[in-house]
C-alpha cells in the first residue's frame, strides 16, 4: 500500500462494496491489507457474513413495514452506541 493505512471507519464504509466485489483493485487491496492487521475489522466481516447468511436474500420490497421499522430502529440504536 502506498498511502496512509486505511482507518477502521473508512473500512466500515467500504466493506459492503468489497464483499460484493464492487471495488477497484487498489481499494480491494487496501481492504484486504487492513484485514491482515486489524482483528476488530476481521470480526466485523465475520459478523456481516453471518448476518447475510441469516437474512438470506432479504429485500426491502419483500419485508413488512413492521420488520423494516424494527431493523431501522436497531441499526439506529447500534450506530448511536458506536458514536459515544
């Protein structure tokens, strides 16, 4: 990697695109190098993979409004705790 190390906050912003194979080669390499040195982000990726497997191919148009609202509330609570 030529530039400064990728920060965890930047990793989190890019990880979904990385998992979907949507990043350019240079950014993909930065993500993968970050995973080699960051145990926390490695755990985060494992959790994302488990979540994706558990949810399957869930699309917003296939969810009830109650489920959608509960997921959004849970995500909002999770992100609020992370900003402390």
